[in-house]
C-alpha cells in the first residue's frame, strides 16, 4: 500500500463497472487506472470518476507497480486468463461473478492465486443488500425457528447492452450461470450448503433485440426452475428468468419457518417479517430500510479484507461451489433426476 | 421515586438488551417507555419485538424516562452514559465498562457530577452460589488460599462461522477486544470480589482459532501482594466444559461448575463442591444451591436488582470503582500479552 489508501486498477469498463467504481471510491479506495477494450471507452468511463489513467490494454494495468489489487469486471469467458495473469503479476484479485465458465477454470484461478500468494475474492453483491444483512442477523437469532423452505426468484428482462450473454460458449451456460448464480450464492450464504439439485431448463426466446437495434440469436437457456436440498434437510425453490417485463426487482425471496415467515423484496416491501413468537404480536412488520449503499458496504468489506482488518470471507471457495451447483443443475436438466453437488 | 419507573433501553447492539427488555416488561416495578438505537432498523425491529415504540430522538426519550439500560457497542458507553446522566436519568450499563480507562474515567466523572444511580451489571455478584462460595473461603473452611483458577467462556463466535467477522464484537475499535474483555471481565470481577486487587499480571492471547481481529482465547495469571496466584482461561470457542472455578486452599479445595455458557448445559449438581482435609473421610461434599445462571430467569436479575436499588435505595451490585478495577485488570492483561512483559497494576487512585 502506498500512503494510507489502497490503490487499485480496474479491468473492464462495462455496465457493472459503475456499481464497483462508485462503491470503491465511496469506501476510500483509490482507483489508479482503468482499462477497456478500446482506449476511447476507457477514457469515457475514467473521466466522470476522475480516474487518472485509462488504457485500451489490460496489460498496462497488470504491469503497474503502484497498485495493490485489480478488479476484473470483464465478460465471463475472460475471467480465467485475466485472473491467472493478475495472480502472476502479484496483484490481489477481485473477480466479478460468476467466477468462471466452469469448475475447471475456477480451480485453475484458485490454484494460480494460491501459488502466487495473492488474495482472491469473488464479488456477490446480493450479500450486501440491507434486507439480506438484516435477514442474516435475524436468522442468527433464530427468529423463525427451524426453516422448512425457501422460494427465490431471480428475474430480469435480459441484458440489452451486449450480445455475449446469449452465447453458451461465453458464459458456460445461460441464465443459470449469469443470473441464477447470484441466487445460488445467496441461498448458500443464508442457509448453508446445497447437497442436491433437480432442474428444468428452457429456452423461450430465439431472438433478442439489443439496445443498439442489433439482433442476437441466443443458443442458451433463459428460464430455469430448480429445486434444492440443503445439508440440514431444508428444501428450496429457485426460478431464474431472463424474459420478465416487470414484477421482480433483481430477486425476491420468501422464507418459511416453523415460527413464521420472512419476505424479501416483495410487494410487502424490502423486508417483511411475520413472526408472532419473536415479535410478541401477530401481523406483518416491515422495518424502514433506507440504505441504498450496498456497493459501499461491499467495497468497505473488500478493503478491510485486503488490509487484514477482517478475515478473508472465503468467497473464492464460494465462487467455485456456486459453479459446482450450476454444473449439477445442467446435469439434472439433462438426466431429469436429482443430482448431487460435487464436493469442492 | 414513582412506581412504575419509566424505563427505556438505549441500543440493541448487545444481545442482552433482549433479556433486559423482557425483564422490564415482566416487572411490576417498571414500565417500558421505548427504545432508542443509533441503528434505526435494529431499533425498529426491537420495538416491534417488545411491542413498544422506537424513538428517533434520544433527548426526547431521556426527557420521558427515569432510568435506562444501555446495551450499545462498548465504545459508545461513555457517550451514552454522559447523555443519560446529564438528563438526570439513572443508568444500568452492560459490561464491559468501556474500551479504555479514559472512557471509564468519563463515566466515573459524569456519574459523580450528576449524582445519578449507576450500576454496571455483574451477574455473578448477585448469585447466591457465589455468596456461599465466598463465605466458605472467608470462614477459613479450606484454609489459606494459594491459587484460584477461573475458566469462563462460550462458543458464540465459533457458532457464527464466517459471519463472526461481521458482528461488532469482532471489531476492536467498537468492542475494545475479544474474549478477554467480553467474557474474561466476568472472571476478573469474580476474582476482584474474592481476592481483591492484584499486584501484577502476565498473559497471552490468541486469535488463531477464529482468525478474527480480536482475541478468541486468552490465558492470564495474576499475582497478589500476599503471593496468591489466580488464573483466567477464557475463550469464544469452548464447545463444552464443566468446572468453572477451582479454589485451592492449604486445607481444602472448592469447585464450582456450570456457571458459564460452555458448561451451562453439561454440568450436573452439585454445582458447588468442596473438599476439606480435616473431613477427608467425607470426601467431596456438595451444596444443594443451584446457581442462578442455571435458571431461565437468570438474565432478569440485573434489571430487577437495579430497579430495587432505585426504589429502596440499596447500593448497586458493584461500585463504580469496582467496575473500573475489573476493567483495569483486563486492560493490564492485554498490555502484558502485547508486550510480553509482566505488568504491575497501579494501586487504584481515586479520581
């Protein structure tokens, strides 16, 4: 670290980079350089955030000696190569989800980071939504008693800013890999390990019109219905969908336990709790959640892990496990039966 | 003072706030006016839970109540005690007193200046089993004391797994430390009551079991002016235990079990046992007393004792000086662990 601020380089200036740049700068990280496919697009992104250096060549980021860490915010098919090169350059790595296209690539990244002795984190932003943090606190207090089941929905209208999402070879699958992986990690984050899955997948659209008017012909699934069995016996249901016009704000979750229910991001608000024994009275309770700064909290956590103020969160291992779950999902969709999740 | 006393709880950072709130709701001596918390959502959830109101305005709440329980992050104790004392509100404070002696002195000063009743909650002090134990020691039944060992701990942070690093107990700037200040302070206060103020201390702490920025385990040895030795062994990773206190005298031994979280479910009666050399033929003898800690209403004890102090004028369970002394013992142990040097504990100077 130079001075008292962690210095960071960013590779990738696409849609998700705004979230990370804003969160990182708010948390006090100093972004020294950003790269994109072209120097022009890097400059366009750098200017409003007053990032001093912009380049069309990611190697200029990795070659810099004055940065401690790199954020890799590029399409999924580049994660493996970029992460391994970043490890070899001795940089701490912060990798956008999904970790990579398959578990082999994930393991190669983990091995490279371990060999180079650099920290490796995988970004799962849903962990940092205030309603999720609050739910986790309440689960720690056992407010619903034993949890029997959970329903979760991840749904968007599908990305309209780039075509690469719609090709299997780019993402290692389809909606399960790109969007479903958020939900897979969130379920594991709140409820522990998933031991087995059963899934039905479908491709409902064969043409997608992007924002620039171009047409892409997807070759991957855009709808997934998945059932999970968790280590403690709990059952979970998960829908991941690209073709929703409206109705779900990134995700919604319903948790049902022996002493009550909790809903996240539903028509009852960001968090609604029905737990008569815990609350001492019946009726839904909805705390006034106001925080919108999940990016700040996520990057605060990242910077604290880098400086050793808090221990590493094992998100790299979780990144691999979430991909192992997706692989079980694809195998189950092929076989039509329950499939156990491979051990990491 | 009027009955029922108007009571409020400031902050639900510490889990004991839940017990205190329930104690107030159950008590005929007090009524719950409301909850304030600098984390509004935490406060709202708590208010919903205890069917009371959440107050955004701390000053307005303080103006509407007679007494408060303060269960905030430890580093905020001094600020909140000052706010409450200046409002003329009596204070029940969660342990530990503060994260350092400067904060402790601010608390002492404002309590003395304003004259409010102040009590730090040390549950071991009002447990009859400890009265009996102290009585056994003071009456000379086991002869002159040579050595005392106190093992006191829990497995809360171990149970939380990866989430342990997220909670405020694990953040030294909020908590002032880990197992030693959070759990070890109970042992320090117990030793203070039993043996008085120690003269010196050596200690080692460790955070490798949980990898947190605070100690998850600590071993501390105090030496007293008359040569007695006392040990504290504390941890947030004890999954099971039995004996908590061992007192070795020249003519006998006393053992107390089941008075910490690690042994609560596992220890069996008799919880208080003693061996007397003069009565060796009788072997171990047991007391029939059940420690308060074994009882479900254990956590009601602090608020109830405090309410009785306010209503009857009886003195708080621990004096401010005693609260400061046990904190001094713990902080000196931290200094010994950091420096690797024996630390001489300064005789307590009044402020």
